[in-house]
């Protein structure tokens, strides 16, 4: 009997012991952090500030007690925290440890900072770490990231991952965001009013909203697909990099503190920097700019404006400019001061095409004298001539003007096509009451001039060597100088008071109407291509022709030579 009792008591004791051990082991397992990645676990076990009992496991109590280690932050990051008046956060740094799984990090609920960059992580759950101030998970393979509960986040880097979406609307304390080199198509930081620095370059962004981010000072959004960028509310912006997008315009009027602008290789046709006097660097290569006005950019030190359609560039108001790249424009005329030329151009820091003229004098010295007010007003109102939109016409503006597109009537088109005469660009100043065309001599590239039905008495076009068309009938001309117009093909100068007309230097002439003038004689012997000719006159005159011209006239009778006596 006693033996049975002893055996029963022993059995109960043994069972109780086993149960107690199993319970203790089960309870211990619930207090252990599960960390499947051996590399991550090794990092934690080797950190004495985490593994305080020195065993081969990380207890939840150890994880919860850990805030991070003191970290030697870089100066820019330190500046951020000091400006906020907070102590730089402690950090758990497991970057570059060949980690592929960060499971277990959720147990570190009081962690201030986490750097897990340069690993092989595909998923990251930090939703339980509401104390997180700094997070760097750059250079991984993360596709999704939920930061909804990380409301204390100030400094966040996630560049070079696989992120498709990024929602930052709950992170209202955020000051630095770097999400470059992901696959983002849309990004809004309009709810991040304290954001100062944003890197979102090298994504697939078609939409970027920085509205209400009024503290933003640095914005990198280059290498995306942006067709629109609104920075009107970012009045503290100092650096803007938006190169390699498809922007057609950009308004920088409100960005008066801007010091650096990079907008290379977009589709910009205009760029106004008049409201940006603090700019020290402008890079706008590879756009479609026809003008760049720099009259209010005295601080500018570096300018890169190559591969555009600039005809002129005046940098006289930029005395500090030391680096200039303006190659591959449209016959650019560059205005500089003597000091700029000797200090910088001669030093080799300026790069421009060899064919570009470099004018080392004040732009004011190149103003064209245009005494006729009507003529001058017309030129000033023509945006293709008055490129700098001032109150004068400069020689460089005249030099690059070839004329405007002109609507010819169908009969003229058919006639000129039959004569293999191709329509040039035209300066049309007919029917304006102009009495003096002084100044026209500066338009050396002009292809066509229509100045009919004015009150001109003299016209000298000897400097307009590219001229192909001239309509000047119905004026009061007594003198017409065509002494250097070898390209002239069409001349209509009828109904004037010309007593002589020298066309010996116009061998390309095919159409001539000089009827109703006061010639006593006219020589066309040096115009072998003349096909259509009207020299109808009220009084007899002598017409000097070649034998071939006389035969042509006799055969075709298409010339109107009333009162002409042919001599050859």
C-alpha cells in the first residue's frame, strides 16, 4: 500500500515537472523574436546593445528596449535635426550585410532609426515602429512599402528599388525624401508641408505634385516623363533639376531664391529668368530656345545653353560669368564686354562655334538708324525682327532676319513655279505711307521685299545681296540702286519716276516690270534669263538687247515693249 502511494505521488510529481518545463519552454518561445535570415540575426546577436544577455537569441524585451546606437551622421543630416531642435536619432545600421529578409524588425517598436540599404530585401514591414525618425532602405528590391503608421518619419531614403507606388500623405513631419530610380508614375508631396529636399529622378513620373510643399528648397525630378511642372508655391526653392523630361514650358516667376537651374533636354521654347536674380548656374542645353534674356542675372557664374535655336545672346549684364557653353545654335551672335572677353574668353572657359561672331562692344552701339517712324514701328512690332523686344532694332536682329512667310495668290504661285522660281521669305511693308527706307541696308539676309504703294523717292538695296524678289511699284522713286543684287529674280518697279535703271548686275533676273517710268534708254543685255518683261512707256525709248533676246521677242511677242526701239 505504501509502495503504491509512493509510486502514485512520484508519477504526479514527474507529470507536474514535465508540464512545468513544457510551459516554461512555450512561454520562452513566445518571448523570442523570430529572425529567419541568418545574416540579419548575426548582426543583431553581435550588437551588445541589443543582445544584452549574450545568448544566441533575441528576446522581445531586448528588442523593445533598444532605440538604436549612436551614429556619426553627416553634416547635412545633422543640420536637419539641429534646425528642428531635436537630438539626432540613434540608428540600427545593418546596411550592406547581404540580408534578404528583415523579418523580426517589427519587434523593435522603439527604434529611432533604421538603415538597411544595400541588401537584397524584397519586403519591409515597419508599421509597428511608430517611433521611427530615420529610414534608409535604398538599393534593395522592395516593391511595396507602407509608411502609414510612421508619422514621426523625418528622413526617408528608398532610392533604387522596385517601388510602383509611394503614399506619403501621413508623414507630415517629413523633411527629406529620396525615391530616385524606382518605377513611380505618380507622386504627390502636397501633404508634406515641411518637406525641404526631394529626389524623385529616374522614375517614370508623368505627374508630380509639389503644391503646398512651401519649405521645399531642393528638387530633383530629372529623367522622367513630365510634361508639366508647377513650382509656383515653392517660393523657397533654391535648386531645381528637371532635365530630360518633355516640358514645353516652365514658370519660375515665384522662385525668386533660385540659385541653380538645370532644365537640359526638354522641349522648352521659352525660358524666363528675369525674376531669378540669385541664379549662379543655368543649364538649358538641348531645348528649342530662340531667346534667353539675362538682363537681371548679375550673379550668374555658369551658363550652358548649347544645342538650341538662339540667334543672339547678350551676357553684358553678367560680369561674374566664368563658364559659358553655347555651341550648336543658329549662327549665334554673342554680345560681351571687353573685360569679359579678355578675362574669360581668352582663358578658354567659354565654348562657342568658330563661325560665331564675337562682338566685344556694347549692344547699344549696334542700334540701326531708322529715321522713318512708320518703318521703325513696323519693324519693332514684328517679333521675328525685334528679338529682344526692346525699343530699338539692333544690327544683330537685322542680320538674322530673312523675311516672313508670305501668302501668294494661286496665279503668282503657278507663274513662279513655271519659271522655277521658288517662293522666298518676304518683308511686306506695302501701303504704310513710308517715305524713307534708311536702315534696310542692314538686313543683309533679306530674301524678298514688298514696299509698294508708299512715298519712297530713293531706294538703295546694294547691301541686300540675298534679295530675290523686289516689288517697289507705285512709289515716287527717282533712284533705285541694284548694283550688287546678283540673286535678284523678280523685279517689279513700275509706276515710278525712274529716268534710268541699271540692271547690269542682276544676271538671274527672270521677271521684270518697269513700265510707266521715264526712261530714255534701258539695257537688258546682261539679263540672259529674262522671260517675262514689261516696259510699256508713254514716250519712245531705246532698249538695248542681245541678238538672242531680239529673236525671242520676235518669236513669242510675250514682251510688252510699247514705244521701245530695240538696239543690239
